[in-house]
């Protein structure tokens, strides 16, 4: 059984639908991890859900890096090469943890943006919603980044239209769009599963 | 401010001169905002009951049953005055306040909507400032607490230039026991959430008066913290499930005073020997600043605070829950059986009078018809896409029709016993121009068109909430508009069997003699048939 741990911080908003999303996909065992938990069992994949962890105080995602659960999970990711997927706020946390290169800045128009966008990788196009205020990806040398997905119509001004990045080993993925908002019949598409599969089978 | 007659009334009720703290308490509780003194006698006429209604007006929010044990709570509230003084914080705390009304009762908030009215931004920089600030505030707070904003409507008219209207509605769902706002048993008072500061003192009194030019009212506006609200939602819902809660109140207008007295004023049941009374010890209230006086603590409108009445045996478990969510919680008093409101500070009694003295006698204000019929329609049109995309309308993953659709449809988060999904439709609207020309007809037309809209999308219209925004009620013409609107609502609601289960009245939307258009805003819930 493929085990997935969803880490819940105070201020996380999207953990409930992330768990729903994973539960509808067969063959996964989903566990919730509270940010104060210790002695965490090793999972095959960790998901950092979207939201405003610790109210985005100080800097988006920064305060989450100090929590005890994250310290253990970081070890699982770095030493045992377990997978980690950060969505939205989770992307910010992974960048703050230095598990991913680069950083995220305020959107170019200085506004929160919530709308469906189309992203692509080398194989396919995916239609998924975005919802973020701080999603403008920046890296001084974008040609060195292992890019996962790019926007067709860049909504937030990110460098080279980057929407999601892998780390160099390929076991950590940060995504600004929300795959957990693209899987039900009334969502913009059901491409969320494809994005999850792309990563799980990588 | 208290009038001379009211002061005499207080003296006769107490048989002595009230001290300064008591006077401030009466001042806040007898303000239009808290006492509904002008509207009470009219609101009694409303049609408020049918077979779907679980609890109507009088609670924090109206509750309807949608089959099985599923219940939906919803309410609309205005935050007009603060939103003009300080648009960002005014609008943000408006959202915070209405959300607290919902989750105080044990409901998980599942949707937000708002109706906004501004002056023409094309002609006035001030209107632009207010509009941008209000939208920033609403989006910031709503997105951060993780409740989807599923509908937002904006209207413009020069009459709203100095009195913008910000009406927000929240919808919640639960399958557990509902928590009332009135104590039915003796218990201990637990203060939870943010520390008390000097922000928002006198907010209720400010909102019950017209604006005059050149007065800085910014200290009367509260400051919001959505992160704390998010923690409060989760912690309060966890506490509600334990069954230890006797009653709960959020500290909104008039802060600790109104939440504590409202718990007690209608409290009591067979278990009480006498009348329900309240004993508060202000020394225990967590303070943000030093040297705050009793009246400041009692009337501070610092946001994100709650008051719980808990059974003795539930205190330990409650403290453990709030500790888990890193929230302050302190026991600040208990309920008594003597029917008195007693407040201690530094070992002295600073307030001691029977709770029943706080009930305000109804007020019948005179009204006269108005014949002025100028052309008032605004020509301002613009694309709302840039504004709508700032709201997170999809968080929680249950939004089927969202902010870009006419009628919002939201899925109830949990499947029912047969494994089926339920869906509710949410629609809000207002026709101020129509109401200006003919208040009675305007209200009728608005409600029936809302009814139609819900039917068009395949929903059964169930119940309404409203927010009645009017000018200065001391003006008989405004009072006429208000009375006629209530008449219209009563008539059409009875005909359609479409009850009003909660609501809010905002008077004194007047600046230097210029009143707003009569703006009754209605929000409705329908149950989808599929």
C-alpha cells in the first residue's frame, strides 16, 4: 500500500479537500499529520497542503519550518528520498525549507488571484485552478531549475512562466495550481489525478 | 449617547444614580445597534416560520433543516459605518463578525457572500479609496480563514459616496447538536481568543449615529486577525462536539457587555431557582494594554473573542482543546441565581444591577410619506472580473457554481446516511432604486425575483435573511420607507411561504443630512432538488 501523509498546520485551509482527493484515488492510504506530532511513521509521500499556515506571518511558509513534525519529515525526505508534494502554501514551505530552489514573491498585480489556468509539461496540457496571493516564482538562474509545469498565460509574473518545480533528485515537487481542486465532476477538469500520477510514478 | 429621558429612566429603574461604568454599559446596550429600539416593534410583524425553520430570529443566526439531521445556519450583517472610516479593517472585521455568528452555534462555515454599495468611483477619489479598501479587506479575511466567497455584488450610486454599504452573509452547516446563545443551566464563564485591547471602544454607539464631517472616528474601528479566527473556528467546533457547552456568544458589538448580558437576560429554565444572573471578574480578563479601566474592558470590541458557558465538569477538557490550538482561555466568572449583573475589578464592585433593567422599552417613531421622486440611477458600468478573481471561491472544494455565476450552488460537505450529496443554492440581491420609488413594492419585487432565481436553477426556495440599510430613523420620511419595506416583506413572504429567519438592521446611514437610498438586501437559501 502506498502511504501518503498530509501535514496539517494551524491555518491550513485545503487539507480537507486534499484528503478527499486522495481518498477517491484507489490504492492510497492517507494519514493526517498534526504539526505537533513526533515519532512520525515513514510515509511514501508527504503532502504540504494549501492555506495560510501560521497566518503567513513573518513570511509565507516560514513559520511552518520550525514545527516539530516538519523537522522529522524533512529528514525522511532528505535522507530516505521519500516524496514530498507542496501545493500553494506547501510550495512556499518547501522553498523556505530549501528543499526546492528559488523563492515565491507577491503576484505581479499585487492581488490575490483565483481562476482556472492551463499549465503544461513536455507531454500534455492540464487545466487546473490557481488561488494565491504570493505565487510569483523567482529564481536568478531559471535555466538551472528543474521545471515541472509552466503556465500558458502567465497570471502572476513568475520567471519563465514557471508554475511548478522539481528538486534535482526529482523527489520533491512544488506546485502553485491546486490539483485537489480538479477532480470532481463540477470542477474545471479532472487533470488533478494526472498531475498526482506523474509525480508518484516519477 | 444616552438622552436625558433615558438617564432618568435608568435612575428610576436602579433607584439611584448609575456610576460611570454602569452608564457606559447602558449607553452601549441601549444604542440602536444593540437594542433595535426603533425596529423591534416593526420586525415583530415579519413572517418567520414554516416547516423547514428550526429556529428563527432571536438566535445568533437563523437555522433551517434540510432533511435528516442536516441543518443550515445563515445570516447577513452590515458593517457600514466602520467600512467608511477605515475600509480595509472595517470590511475585514465585518466578515469576521458574521462568521463568528455562525460557528458560535456549532456550525462549520461553508460559504460567504457580500453585497456592496459605493459612490461612483468615476467621479470621486474617496469612493475609489473606499471601494479598493473594502474589497482588499473582504478578500484578505475570507481567503485567509478558508471559507469560499461564492457571490459578490456591487452597485453604485452617488448617495452611497459618504455612506458605503458593506453587507456580508455567511452560511454554515452542521449535523451535531446546536449551541444556543442563552444559558439554560448554571455554569462557568470561559473567555477564549484574543486579548482585550483599546480598539473598537464605543463602536456600537458610533454605528448608531450619523457621520459629521471633520471628526476622526478611527479608534472606534476594530482590527481583525483572520489567522486567529481560523483557529477559533476549529477549536470551537471541536469543543461543540464534546457536549459540555451550555451556551456560547461571540463578542461583537459592545464586546463583553453584550455577550455576557445576552447569555443571562433571557436565561433560565426549570433548573434555575431564581433568575439568571452573571458575575464577572475583570481582573482575570487577558489584556493587551496596561491600565485599562472597567468600562474600557467591558466595551472593547477587540475581535476574535468568544464567551462560553460550560458545565463544571467540562472545563478541563475545554482547556485541553484550546491549548491544542494555542488559544488563550481564562475562566472569568460564573452564572448566579440572583438575576443581577455584577462586575468586580480590583476587589471593588463596579457594576451591580438587575439584568432585567437593561431591556429597552420599544420606541414608536413617527413616519410621514415622502413624495420626492428624482431620477437616481447610476450609469457607472465596469468589468468585475478583476474584482471577482480576488476572492477564493473554491476553497473547501464544495463550490459547484461560484462567484462568476448568478446563483451560487454549494455542496453540503458530508454525504447523508444514504451516501447521497445534498446541495444548497445561495442567492442575494437588492433593488435600491425600486425601493426608493416605492419601498413596499420594491421589497416585494426583490423577494419574488429572488424566489424566481432559485426556482430557475432547480432549487426549492426555503428561507430568507435580510439586512435592512436605511438613513436616519429620526427623520419621519426614512421611518416611512422602513415601515413600508417591512409591510412589503411581510405580505410577500406570507404569500410565497418564504420565511425570514434572521436579519440585521442598519440605521443612521446619513452624512450631513444626505441619506442613502432605502436598501433592503435579501439573501436566500434554496435546497437543490437533485
